[in-house]
């Protein structure tokens, strides 16, 4: 499948020898061999031994033969330890042969010793651990410690034995004059406190020696325990430096200790797609999935970081197959430890603390990874948009630069202009709800079926495909993938999406994409089967979309019964749905984050003529100077210009907008903003951004919001009819604590609905987005298309329940109602703020409770609803 990770290498077909070796190397096979060795050493009845002996011969003989053939095919020099291990295995195999009669019963002890060589086979299965322990124990410092303890014990025992022998003091030994017995008695006093003399009514010399040796023994044992603990710590450290045996896994490199959300969400969405489905979808799962392959419910993930200790969240149950290795990601030896050459995908996280050098370090890591692995998909987090071309140049094919500041800015803009986006994106980007998946036709049987179908049917209505997907599998199709050439997999198993053209909302063709889509045979509402390479849709897991893809390839969509013509109820739904342009014309922005340039650019495009007032602090600037940050806004400010100061400086934006920038050198930026805002018309939105230079960024944002709210209560900030407060936090949980301190009526608004607070955790969204990007082929480009003002995006349509009509409706009825306007509904918002994302086709929705409809559309087409209204 192409939607979630597969821990295998579907490249070149393995040979029979490779399959046999892989089978014997499997964890379950090794466990079975250990069990057989143990059973062979247990005294069994003659009949049972006779029955099991052929099994032992076949299994252990086959394993030995495979190892020999593998060595013959790839001859390598064997060390002394390896030669000894092979010899022991050969002797152990001979012990399974029926040689009792040949040797004779008088050599029973020889036969027993021969059988005991099977114990050495157990040692081979723990060879790596045994070699680590041997290497650690035989180090010079460890030998010195063991020698010191041993010498001290022997010396004390010798001194005690010499005293007792020469004085010939009688005590609990058979022969007081025997030096050997006295030496053994003295050693036993050191070895265990239980050997202390039973009563103090003995010779004082004996009592003193026994007591002294026993107390010394306690310290010696403690010292030995300390040495053992040190050895165990070194064994654990050696294990963390051992190369992983993973294949087809996911590699995450960078500041992984601070990426708990990313790792946990990746494991959750993987487990969600691998779990056995509910009974109604069990047949579909058995038909389209490989139960043996999907039985691996936990992903193989390798983390590569710079700290010695692994992240503490790895001890959670879901993280059992997440392994950590320490090292420099740009060093080949470190990449070897995480099996980078065999990885299926890699996520390279940016080290934001390096500021300007963060992208340089990421590109160096990318170059080192590509030197070992040219097939894997690599997702590189960049902090500067100018680095995107360099990342693609160094990484080549299959490399995706995740320009997170740009994406987060576009997300912030949508949260500012569209109500309810916080809940919607939480469901879309996490494993809690439905997600955006793609199914690319890379399997030959599906491509062949499409070719046969295209020979008789040149095109198909997208509405027919969407209706079939929703009715049969509960999938909301929102687009397709087209291409001149058929898609394929790389040798690592990843799906190659280069050259494919995503077509979101095939109900319409955007003018900017008309030439590209037209060359592929696309027309509004019509999908060319000859160039169909994949489908795009919202689903609970990848499995339903995979089933839709298979059914579409074989033409099963044509068997769906026709729908009844649209009736008055459908027309009433269309009339009840309208699109409202964003009413946010005046915006105040307090603070400056990395997402600000992108957010400002998209805001100017979405809202022509917008008036933005930006307030930035002149304090800080250690990470990025203020003049450089203002230059990055792209509004015409030069880094050599003086800062705007308290008088402000205005610049023009796209589509007739304007931004006025003020800078302040005091501690209270909100108070300064209030004094400036008192001189201009009221704003409809106030945006509080998280400044990267802050030590406690969330605390600073919260303090600014509370100060701004206090100024609203005191009437020092002009108020309009409504106010939307958008706050950027690293942790929404920290920001949520201020919600109880913001009261709309106290701030002077007529109704609580007039003041709305939206908290956005850009750090959490960033991690969710990176997980989804690595999990679903081609989703990076899809979300960029949905977030940009150009082309199709996610819009919220206002729904006014009709006075007359049916009491309930369905998402399919809404789709039929809005299809003529080029809009694809996929989610419904209710009066109690519940959100139904990608509901089933027949799920009843109470019409009177519907307040909003989320859809894939463009403002140009959504305007048709506004004009009609």
C-alpha cells in the first residue's frame, strides 16, 4: 500500500537463500531454536526422544546448511571466536545423530559432554550481548578493579589464616593447625555475613577476626555490586551504539528529545491504520490488505539524537519498536547505527537553536543521508524559505522541503479568517478523526485494470466516482491525480509522486491550471481514465480509500444505481447555504513570529484592502535582529533602514492593503499598542504572536493578552461590534488557562458571541503536519494547495436552517445541493459546536442544528452562493 509505512523492501526479488536466511534470522525462528535446544537437554522418555530427534536433525541441520551456503556466497574472514562458535555448532549437531551404539554405553559421560555442547548454541543467540560483556569486563580499568577486590580478599584471608594457624586457637574447624582449612574459614567470613561466629563466647582473637572479615566482606560485596552496576551501564551504552537491524523503517533525526508529539502521533496513526478493522469492514481488510504484513501494529522508527540518554517517552507501551541511537546525523558511522541505508523514509528536524545555521546543518545531514540512501523519501524541515531550492538540489528526487514558517503562516491566516478551523485541523491532522489520504495506482494489477477500462470508457463523471466512494465505502473523494506516465514504487518501496498533477475539486478547473489539466484530458466534472493515476479523499483510515481505488480501477462504480432527480428539499438546502466574505478588515498584530511574513501575505490576498497595524518590540533580537525580521516581511522595508519607532511607518500590501509598523522599547507592548489603537478605527481582530527570542514564550503571550483585555475593560482600546483574538502558543494547554479571564461583557461587548478567542499551537500543528506529510504520499503539495489563497481551499459556508422542509438531511444531500456551484462539502458544524468530519453517506443530520458547512472550493466559485443569495 502507499498510504502508510510497510516494514519491508519490495525492491529486487530475494533469492531462495536470502529468504531462508531471513527466516532463520527472524525473532520467532530464533526463539523456536532456543526452545528446541532446551527441550533437547531435558531428559525425555525414549519414545519422545526418538520422535523428536528427526525434528532436531532437520531444523538444526537446515540452519547450519543455510549458514554455510551464505558464507560460501559471501566469503568473509572469520575470527577465532567465530571459528570456535562454528565448531561448537558442528559438534552440537553431531550430538543429535544416533551415535549411542557407535560410542557404546561405557562412554556415557563422553556422550553427556557431547550433548552439553548444545548449551553453546544458546550462547550464540546472545552472541552480541556476550561479546559486549566480554569486551567491557576485560578492559584495563575493569580488570584493575576486579584485581583490587580479588587481591584484597585473598590478602585478608591469608593474614587471618596465618594468625589462626600460628596461634593454633581452637574454633569451628576440624584441624586448627591446617593452614588450608583456616584459609577457607577466613574466606567464608568475607564471602557472607551468615558465616559470622555463632556466639561471642569464643576466643577474642577469633571473634575479632570473624567480625572484621565479615564487616570487610560487606564493603567488598558493595564494591562488587558497584562494579556490576557500572558494567551493566556500559552494556546498555554499548547496546545503544550497536547498529539496528531494521529494514524499511522510518528515521527521525535532529532534536528528537523535544519531538514527543511528532513521534507519538506517528506511532498512533500507524497503529490506527494497522489495527484489525470492525466486523463490517473485515472482509474489505482481508481482500485489500496482507494480514501478515499489517499484523505489525507498531512501526519501526529509529531516532538519531545528540544526547547520550534516550527520550523518556520511549518507555511508553506504544513506543516499544522505537529505538534511539546517539550520534551526529552528518557522520556516516552514526547513520550506520540507525540503518540509514535501509530506511524507507527519513524526517530531518531543524535545530532551531542554531538560528541562521539551522538549515545549513539540515542540508549537511541530508547530503550525508543521500550518500547512503538514494531511494528513500526525505522530509526536511527548513526555517528559511530561501533554503528550499538548495534542499531539493542536494536531496534530489524524493526529497520534500517542509517550509514550516510559510505553512504555519497560511494556517494562522485561515484560523484568523475562518471560524472553527481549530477543531477542523485537529481532526484532519491527528489520529483522532478522519485524515486526508491518497491512493496512487502503483500495483500492476490495478494499472492493468485501468488500461482495460480506458479502452472502452474514455472518461467518467467525478460526481459518479464521489457518490460511489461515499455510498460503498464511506470515503469523501475531493480530488484525483493525473499524469502522462503511470506511477511506480522506488526500490525502497516508497511511492513516487513526482510527475503527478493533483486535481483538487474536479467539479471545476481553475484558470491557472487549465492548460496543465487540459493537456491531460481533464474537463470540469469529467475525469480522463487514460491519465488517472490516483485518488484523493477523506477517510478514517487508508483501507477504505484503498478499496475505493481498487473498485474504481475495475469499473465497479458503473454498477451503482442512479439517484432520484433533485427535489425541493435539495433546492432548500442550496438556498440555505451562503458564503460570507471575511469581515476582518482591520487587524492588529502584537509581536512577531517566524510565521508572520507568510500570514501577512496570505491575509492581504484573502482580504483585499485589509488594514494591518503591527506592533513589535525592540527588545531581544539576539536570535534575529529586528531590522532583519522586518525585511523578511517582504513589504519594502530594508534591513539598513532605521526601525519605525513609535511614530510608525506604512507600507503597501497586495490588492490594495496597507500595513503600519510600530516598534516599542518598553516592557508593555500591549499598553503601547492600546495607545496607538486609540487613534485609529476599531479593529475586528487582534493577533498575538509568539516571539522566538522569548525564554518563556507562552507566558509572554499570555501576559500580553491579559493586559490587552484589562485595557479593553477600562475602555482604553476602541471596540467595534465584534473582536476575534487569535493567540499563537507553543502549548495550547498553557494558553487555555487564560480563557477564564477573558469575559466579553466585562470587555464591553453586548454578547459573549461578540468576542471570540482562538488558541493555536503552531508547534503542535507543525509536528502533526510533518507526521502526515511523511505518512501519506503527495500530501505536502495537497495541503499547500488547500492553504494558499490561489486555487482551491477549505471554506466555511454559513447555513441558515430553512423554515420549511425536512427535519433531517445527509452529507450526500448537501453535496447534491452544492455540486452545481462547484463546491464539495465534507464536514458539518452543529449549533452545539460539534463537528462531523467526513460523516457516512446516510448519517442523519438535524437541519435545525446545522450552522456551518466546510467544503473544498475557491472564493470565486463560493461567490456564486453569495450572488445567488
